[in-house]
């Protein structure tokens, strides 16, 4: 099963797996590599991103934290994982 795509920006595809395990996290695919982001700690806990992508992704996660945590809590409910627009700022994180 493919995890639902939450957003896509800066070469990254952000997903959340409906049947995933704790801790609360996202899966990010960048240039064929897997990255995990802990949504409580707001940090990359597995994998590597170049600085620009890491800063942009973590700022986007922080900006959308409430929605991301709600999606995690409701991930087993149909439609519980919601799509979130990519960041609308230019040149990376604000």
C-alpha cells in the first residue's frame, strides 16, 4: 500500500502512513532517499536532507503542526489524513 501524499515541494514528497507506528512521524522521499520527521520533536530522526530542504521542510512542519498531528490521530479514519499546500514563501523557510 502506498501512503497518502500530504504535500510535495522543493523536490520532496511528504507522506503519512495510515498503519504506521509510534512515534508520530512523517515519511519524506527526496531523490530516492527516505527521511523520517518526528512531529513531536520537530526534527529529522532518520535520513539526511540538504540544508535548504531540511530548513524548508521543518519550517513547513512547524507551520502545519496542528493539522499534521490531527491527521496522525485520525489516520485510520477514511479521509483522516489531509493534504496540505506546499509552503507559499520563496527561497526556503521564513
